[in-house]
C-alpha cells in the first residue's frame, strides 16, 4: 500500500467518524455506517468510484474478524451460564430452535441449495450481541426486569454460535465422504469440549502462565494467542473465528479478564472497523437487484417471528406484554455474525448471492433493530393503556396494573379521608372531656383496633405481593 492508498483509507475513516457522530443522534450503531462507507468507496459503486478494493485491507480485516470473536469469548460469563443453565436454555433454546428452523425453511424456499440454506438460517437466526449490549447501555435499560432475560439469551446464542460454526466449517468444507465428515465433526467437538473444560476448571493455571506486569508484553501475548488459536481453529476445520472465540473464553475465565478487556477493546474497535469496511468494499450494488425480494422477505420473517417470540419469552419468564416488546425489539438486530458467515461462505465457494444478501440484510436490520428498540417503550405504553381499558370488561387483571389502580384509588379518596380526619378530631375532643377511667379504656380499645388493622393490612399486602416479584429495580415506565 502506497501513500495515495493510505490517504484514501484515512479519509474513509474520517468520513466514518463524521457519519458515526450523526448516527449517534438517531441511535444507529457503527456497523451499518462502516459498511456504507466501504460501499461508497468500492470500485463497484459507479457514483463514487475509487481505485480501492477489499484486498488492500484483507489481512487487517481478518484481524478484525478474529478480535470480534475473541472479545465475544472474553465477555462470555461461564458462571452465569452454568448457574442458570435450565432457565437460559428454556428461553434461549426455544428462541434459537424457532428462529433457526424458520430460517432454514426460508433458505430452502429460496432454492439456492441446502448448504446455502444452512448459512441463511444462521444469518437470520442469531442477533448481534455487540449491538444489543450497546443499546442496553445507551438506552439506560440495564435495571429493567427484562434485561437479564435478554442477556441470558445472548449467552445461549454465544454457545450456539460455537457449536454452529463447528458444524458449518465441516459442512461447507467440501468433504463428501461420510466417515471423513464424522471424523472432522468429532475433532471439532473435541476441540470445543477441551477448551470449554479448560475455561471451566483451568482458569488459575492459565492465569499463572499468561500473567505479566509489563503492559506492552501483555498486549503482545494475548494478541498472539488470539491470532494463533484462530490459525489452530482453521487447521482443525472449525474456522479461525471459533478458534479465537474459544481462547477468548479461556482467558475470560481468569482473574485477568478485566485487564485483558481494557487492552482488547480499542484493538477490537479498530480492527472491527476494518472488517466492516472491507465487507462494504466487497459489495457490488449492481447485484442487489437479484436479492432485493429475498432480503425484503427475510426482514418481514425476522420481524414477525421475533415479535411473536418476544411475547412467548415474556410468558415463559412471567414478564408483561410491554416487557416482551422490549425483548423482541432488542433481539431484532443482526450484525457481525451474518457478515462472518457470508465471508466463510464466499471463501468456500458457495452461491455468490449470499454476499449481497448478507450485506443488504445486515444494513437493513442494523438500522431497523435499533429504531425499534428506541421506540419499544412507547409501543409498550400504548399496549398497556389498551390493556387497562379492557381490564374491567374481559381481560384478566395484571398484578402490577391492579397495584397501580389501587394507588390511583387511594389518591382519589383524599376528600373522604379529610372528612374522616375531621370526625376523628371531634371524637378526640370528646374523649379528652370524658372521665379518666373512660379515657384509659378508650385508649386500650384503640390500641387493640390498631393492632388488628395492621395485621389485616399486612395480610392483604402479602396476598397482593404473591404475583409481583420486585427483586430488581425497574424502569419507571413499568
């Protein structure tokens, strides 16, 4: 790469910075912006032609792919997964089974081939954990009741990605002999089990081997491990991405996790920007025409299935319909994983339409998803108002709504309470004017009545609290 290419690359990143700042105002993540800048700079884009191709940044883009999955493994919470495995597998497993099944059927319906259908299922079935995490933070929803469910599903999807990539690596590898496929799958799963076991039980040993106080050497060490295990994964047939994910998983199980994340985050952001930029550079807008309708159909299927799935997840986790909307809106996003699959499919020589399909689909969903997430609470407020309007007719009473109605009723009863207070004051004056023996008897009677009334109130409160679980600080919207 010479001075002219360096100048163009630098200008592209400056454009990405400006567009990224503008995108922040409307809640857009960086992924579609980087892709759009790459598309505009692509030699295939006639309106803004530049002699700059993805090959010029290919190696750095590979580092981006590796560090995306390395960071994903690093942030994976093994304790959270194994501590709540049953609940997570029910919610996350149900969602993955539905999304993946519908996605595979949709891929077969496109008629591009069975291996291509497997790739399409992965593209449409898995959310972008990076975008989800950023949205939860930026929208201040970390304390919401539905947030642990969303993060738990993301954890299950991470496990699924590891298994899925191992299978995809074998399926698209071109092997046709049954025993050869079985051997490759056995090697892949043995690698997965070995790395998960090391992460689960060998954290202290790994920490002793990699610990060093020198920040420069420490950065070089985990960078080398990420790249080396990417190569090991590729040699074992499970792809470089899953190799990087697994070594990230192992390092994330040590007490050095926070320190590694501190140094990894800027590397991941820069290299990931190269990856998304390179993917945009590889797109050819002239090929979008043949995938427009498949992409539109995929978007509709994704929105419908995920919206319905959000309500199912809400029922499984005893959340309200409004919280189910928040869950579905957050999980609508699609991003880096779909692009990774498209990259693997292109390298394996699968149908060329998968690349423009993935590009257009991710560009669309990476915009639609955050927009829905930003406005999901507004939609939920409308849903709650309609539900409250139906409560007195036929709909069952939600405990939280009943609690809110009781508060409103208490506020509306203030005039009656004022009249009662006036009568109580007059009664107290009569008691004060009565003989001492009568006053003492009256005090004992009042104390007995107050004790009985307090006990009755406690019993009523306990009955009402049975259907409410305020274990987490909730958003005021709820």
